[in-house]
């Protein structure tokens, strides 16, 4: 930055100074990236890949097996958080119309990715079923409807009504992101009112089973956007108070103990689902009031469990946490930084892993190999994308400060 010395500024003999460069305003300075978001989003993508392999026992050790929520809550919450950062900044600097156009552009990108994934997934399953003479894949993954009436199924797929198994997340996210401009404006006007309206809609889903229909009469979206908007809105509101803070997010030791109690209770109950001895003890205590733990409509138990996790993790995982700079965590972070590509690849690889285990055996060695192989391919793509991004934009590859109190905008929202 050019400066004029006070001693020579008024001297006739002073050399004419070059035009001074005005310092950047604080609002124009891009804050360092919060690697916590990338890490936990990457971890969620790894869990989603593993959880989508039905024939693997390794899925028994992922997040979903020790509580009521799973990687989907992590993914949707962080998506709402990062979307609020990215597009909230556009709203402040360039106005509503520009921000809304950015959101629509991103929705189109997600839609195109979903359709391409749909085509590839159908082709992948169909080829394997014919090549290896195993039609069970077609029925298991809900591809039979496409083979029975391809034209109608394609039309239903284009309007997001027909989706094979495991292709439910992106349509839900598209629907949520489409509502983002309205949600951001509401959050600017009144955060409490925004949360209240979101809770009312979520409660309406629980009470009256409000849902969006799909291609089969009487069936609904596996992830009901009318319910999952609550998790998305919570992420938006948490991002909106990141600078000013909120009494609702303040650390309270008694609330932390409540969160710990919720997590312990959920862990014991969830483990009991697979350990009969524990289930015999917990079943009389729990009774029927806890169930069903509804994933489609984001049941109360799932919301409470995730909020307990987020409250504790948000407090104890600092932005400058050392583990975020370890080499062993970098692959997870890289995957989180390129979430759309890695998610789509993970969906495809989960079927490849399932097919390999069904056709070539489910020994522990084979299970470990297919899971590690899939994670390795996902990580390799993430590093390739990072390499390409740094070559296209050298500034993107510059080392970031270790601390990152405020998450930086990410176009992977």
C-alpha cells in the first residue's frame, strides 16, 4: 500500500507521490475459510457413502448408529449455514434481485447434476443387472418402474417425482435452496418470526402429515422438504448471528449437561436396536412414546438429537482447532470443499461397492477393501478438483490462516 511520509508531504522538494491506494473496507475483505464446515460436511459425505452400502457391516460404525439423527442432518444444516453466508453476502452487497438470480443459477446446476446422476445411475444398475444376470438390483433400487414405462418415468424424473433409491437428497436440497431468497429476507426482518413460522410448518407436517406426492399414488418424497426446511432454517439463522451472537446460542453449562444427557440416552437406545440385551432394558423405559423416529418428516427425536450434537460440537470445536490442520484430516476437508461432485460420485460408488459385495463375497477383507477403495476414489477426485481450482485461480490455493472465526463464502453451498 502506498503511503506519503508526514515529513515530506508538505515539502516543495518532495517527489510527487503516486496515486494512493485506498485501503479495503472491512466489508470487502474476504474472511478466512472456516475449515470446520468443510471437515464436518466432508465427514457427512463419507458417512453417506458408507451408509448407502446395504450389504456392508462397516456401516454399523457410522454416526447414525449411535443416536437418532444421521449424516443427512449434518449435511442439510451445514448447507443452510453456508448458503446463508454466500448468498446473504450477495444480498447485502448487490441486492435481492442479484442474489435471487445467483440462487436460481445454483438451483439449475444442482438440477442438472441430479438429472445426469439419474441417467448414469439407471444405466449403471441396468448394465450390471443384465451383465451378471441379477435382476434383484433393479427391484431393490427402484429401477423397475423406469424399465416398465421409460417415457413416463423420464418425465417424472425431470419434475423430480421419480427417483431411484439413494437419489433423494439433491431434489430436497433444490427445493430448500429455491426458497432461500425468501428465507434470507425473512431472517433480515425478524429471526424469531422466521424460526416460529418454520416450526409451525414443521409441526403441521408432524400433525397432519403434509407432504409432496411422487409418481406413485399415495407415496411421498423420502425427504419431505416441508419438514426438512426446519434444519435448513436453523442453519441459516445460526449463520446470520455468527458476528453479533445470540442469547439462544450462548454457552450455558446446565444446557450442556442436558445435551450430554440427550446424547447418552439416544446412544443407549440406538445401540439397543442391535444388541438385544440392552434393548430388553431400554424398551420398558422408552415404551412407545419415542417412536416412530421418522426420517421422512424429520421427527422430533431427530431434531433434538442433532441440536444436542451441534450445541456441544459448536462449543468444543474451535475454529483454530489443531486437528483441522492435520494431514490425516485434510482428505475429509478436501471432500467437504467440493461437496456436489463428491456427493454424486459417492452415490455411484455406493452401488459399485454393493454390487461387488453381492457378487464376489462379503468377507470382512472385501468389505474393508470396497469401502476404503470408494473413499480413496472420492478423495482423489477432491484433490484433483482442488488442484484444478488452484491452477485456474492461484489465489484460491493460497494457504489460509489456521484460525477462521467467520466462515468464508463457498460456492459448494
